[in-house]
C-alpha cells in the first residue's frame, strides 16, 4: 500500500510551511516531523513529501542521506552513535567503534537481531573537549574508554541504564 501523508501531518506541515517564505524551505523541519511520527523516514515517505512540497524526489533523498540525524530504517531500542570527527578519532574512537562492532556482531548502519542496538557513526557531537564521545539515544557518554564502553553495553543489555528514550 502506498504511503500517504496523514491529515494530521498535513495540518502541521501547513503550519510549519507558513513560517518560511517558500514552502520548500521547510523541508528539514518536515522531515523531522515525519521522523518524529515513525522513528525513521521511509523511501515512500520521502516520495510523498517530495510531492507535497513539489520538489524532485532526489532533493529530499539527498537531504535525508546527507544528515546523519535522519534514519532510513527502524532503529533498535538503543541507537549508538560514535563520533568519527577529528578530536574523537585522535582520542581513540576507531578502536571503540571496532570494539562495538565485535561486541555486538554488527557493522555500521546495522541493528542487532534482537532489536536492541543500532550502530552508527556521526560527525562532531559538539563535545570535542571530552573526546571520545558516544551518543546513546539522547544521552552523551564522554571520555570513553574500552572499559567504560563495555560497562555501558552490559548495563544497557540488562536494562540497568535509564536513557532518556
Ligand atoms: S570531534 Fe567528537 S565531539 Fe567533536
């Protein structure tokens, strides 16, 4: 069944578009709205939004694929985002990423079979002074070491670490 924008979404979209001189300028907030509803932005949703904004599909897809904040598939319960920018890179992020891949048995962009973890890399999280940094859902974990990372994953697996989402 083709994806259809809901009436609720269209009402919000009209409100959001009214803040901008041209409705195509509302592309990013509307994508955030779509993601807020489903947790990700499906190909069909991009297509429907492109038609709604009278934009080429490629422009919508280009924005979704450029910004790591947009998810193109459902996420696991815990979305682990490892910063790959320079400060974190120099402070050991590649080793932490490798450890996560090994521990979880998944590659970047993948979700564990039990639906618990999704692993991503992202650009600078704005906490370079406490590199290396990992964002888990809405929470930051800074000055990470392999030991702290192991403890975090174990806590999350056992539901011991209350994240915001
Ligand atoms: S480089 Fe990682 S937080 Fe800035």
